[in-house]
């Protein structure tokens, strides 16, 4: 059984339509919302293993605000500070799982020990290296000022091909749609099964309304991934969104 602690690793202001499509609803295309970046600390008291799911963004707030969305680090901290606030350091981490390689989920891996394995779907790395032009920005694949972050930890990848068990009570399930190699992390806790769904489910409303986010590269895959989540929910799983303050309000600690 694992314990899950969501870590608030920054906030950004972004367009609401990026989080959820609003077909058929009255929408304001310019509507802005503030959302959290979330990393997830998983601890197993029996095996003494500590796994980090996603990392949040690095500390170059000015660059990130320019390339992506305005970053607010007064709310939520860089992963090293967020860990310290909970009484942990980078040395306590045994491995990292990435839901996908977008900047706001994987950038700060470069600030963590270079020896940590990074569990990532092979499809995701392939896509990050050669994304559709519309997706390149999210990976900084064509940034010219420095090597893309996801290539700076190339030696750490443990590439996965589909559903796999990472540790007892901890597995991954492919959830493509938001990106080719997005994966959910399925965690057994004393409170039952939880799925860290990555950006397939930005906010709870994506799940409650079965409505995709505005950032996707394959809408057919997106709906297939909803079905995969439905099967997990039928087993009792709680679906955790990636960018919703609902997480901190309802699940400050799980298990
Ligand atoms: Zn994403």
C-alpha cells in the first residue's frame, strides 16, 4: 500500500479553453484561469520506496513565462523546495515516473539527481523528439537557447511499452490523446485505488463531463483513454486530475 502526497509546485495563468473544450456551452474564448502544477510523492512504508510522479517546471520562471504561461511561484514551489516543505530531500527519491514529457510535468527532472531512473512510455519520448508542429512548444523541442530538458536526462530513461507494473501496487496504463505517450499511474493505497491521470484529465470537469481538454493530438485516442479510465473507475479507482486545486482541497494526503 502506498501513500500519495500531492505537491503544489507552482501555478500558471492559462486560457480556460486549453483545460476543457466548451462545445455547446456559452464560452468566453479569452477567459483566463489560474491552475496549479502538481507533482506526486508516493511512499511505501513496507518496501521503504519513494517514487516521484512528475516534477513540475524548473526555476527559470522568466523563461517559462515567456515560452509558455505566466508562472507564479508565490503559490507552490520548485520541486526541491516542495519536497523540503514536507521534510524530504532529493536523496530520498528512488525513481521518477512521468505522466508525459510536457514542460510543466518534466522540466525540473534536470534539477534532481542524475542517477534516478525515469519511467516514461517509449511513444512519449519518440513524440517529444519529433512532435507535430503544434505540439513542439509544449516540449521545447525546437528551442534554440538550450538543449531541450527532456534530452538532458536521456541517460536516465527506462522506456515502457504499454501497461507495466513498476513496483508492487504501482503500475502504469497508457492514456494517449493529450500526447502520444501519456500514461496514468495506478496506485494502491489504504483508501483504495487511485489513478494519477496526467493531462488527459486536467480538471475534474474533464472527467465528470467526459470532455477533452483543448490540448490534444488525437481525439479518437482521447475518448479511448476515457474508456480505459472508466474500467478503472468500475474497479473503484478515484481519478486524480493534473491541474485542479480540487486535489489539494479533497486529497491533501491519500493513505
Ligand atoms: Zn501536458
